[in-house]
């Protein structure tokens, strides 16, 4: 199918993109286009204008600022996968993006597009929750930073307001300017949809000493923390016995997604299995 007609605008800076959004209130930002264009072709979205932010240089790249990694919204999956900084300080992200789609999707899709789109089966949201990311958002009213725990507000719905742009993702890596970041262990385990490769269920875990942060995607209307798992393992060594005992009945099936691929009950089972796989991998077991 063809999209409906739309005007095409190209922004060269964040300020210009915000100004264009004010001039075209029902416009959509165009990042990698790998969710937006299919949605438009299916006529599920018909914006009057697209504002292309792919050439906004200030939205691109990964850098380290003190004990935080700063990732520009337009950084592609391929750039995340091959980033030396991420491989060194945050290997969860390169690992998770390897699971996304195919090489074409990874060449064009962006971290900002993925998080702003908030597909309930997208891979990166679970990793962002496990990593305790902060999301920087800019708009006509200025700049604000939203904790990832408050960013996803529903299915395909986030804390980004009208006229605003997700500009950066901040990942705390621990340590300080004078002390090295402590070694954290992290892993992502995914059960992919057999056709689309999206996550039927994907679990990301970050282990910091005896503390675990864990999150799941694909199970509910948006990615969410696995607090029962976090509490069950808090202060305990990551042994196979402790992991196995903790990864049972993590989410009640009642409110989980169900479709042709997986029932609620099967998804609940997959959450336990993927959580155990991710933790075993993070623990080196
Ligand atoms: C064949 C195929 C397979 C795929 N498989 C997977 C998979 O396995 N796992 C997975 O996670 N994803 C998968 N995807 C989706 C892919 O990851 C998308 O690229 C991603 O969801 C959206 O990123 P994008 O840069 O393409 O955003 P776009 O499609 O350009 O934009 C998506 C939405 O976000 C908005 N937006 C974009 N950037 C910003 C910003 N900076 N600030 C505010 N709003 C913004 C847009 O206006 C639009 O509404 C797949 C896609 C395809 C086509």
C-alpha cells in the first residue's frame, strides 16, 4: 500500500526540528523509518508532514561524560553494536541489538526511534529499564530528563509530549571521575517471534554486586521491571540454586499479552525461562 500524501522537511539541528514541529503540529519525526513508514503504508498513521532528523549531527554517537554514557537518539543499532565504549562499559546494548530484525533494520533503525515508538515487543526497552537509563527530552518549553521507570506509559505510548524530541539516552555506569566503574555483569535472553523476529518475550538483567535489576519486553503492554525477581535475589549470591528458585511465577498470566504465537500462560512461562537464561549467562554459569 501507498502512504497518504505528506510534506517532507529536513532538519539540520535540534532547534530547527523543534521549530518545524511547532509549524506542523500533526507532523511526525522521521528517524530510521523502520516503524513509521510501515505504519504509514498500512494507513495506521497519516501525518501531514515528516520531519527528517537523520542528518542532525548533534543527535548522533556515543560518548562518555564522567560516569555516564550519553547516546544520541539518532545512533543506529549498527553503531550501538560496534561501539567500543558500549562494548567496554555496557555490553548489554551491543548484545541486545544483535537480536533486532536483520542487517537492513539494524543499519537504519535508531535507539531514539525504538524508545519513542515503544512497541511492546521491541528489544531495547527492557535493556534500558535494566540499565536504569535516563531519557533526555527537548521541546519548546526547554529540556527535561525522565527516569526510564516513568518513560513508558502504555502500548506505543511514552512520556514524550507534543512538539518534543527525544534527544539523548543517559546510561549510568557507576564509579566516578577518579575511580573506575565497578564490573557489572549483564545479559539479554530473547524468545523471538518466528516470522518477525520481534520479542515474544525478552529479559534483560544487570547484576551489580549482589543487586539485580531486571526487565522484560513482549510480555505486557509495555516493557516493565521484574521487581519480584529483583527482590528474590537481592543480597544473594548468583548461584544456580538461587537463580532457579527465584525464576518461578515471576508474572501472573492474567494481564499478559496473548496472540496467535503465544497464550498468556505460555508467555508467563517464557518470562521465567528467559529470566533464568539471562541470569545464568550474566553469572557465567
Ligand atoms: C522487518 C523488521 C523487523 C524488525 N524487527 C525488530 C526486532 O526484532 N526488534 C525490535 O526491537 N525492533 C524491530 N523492528 C523495528 C525497528 O527496530 C525500528 O527501527 C524501530 O522500532 C524504530 O526506529 P526508527 O529509527 O526506525 O524510528 P521511526 O520508524 O523513524 O520512528 C518511529 C516513531 O518514533 C518517532 N520518533 C523517532 N525518533 C524520535 C525522536 N528522536 N524523538 C521523538 N520521537 C521520535 C517517530 O515520529 C515515529 O512515530 C523491526 C522493523 C522491521 C521493519
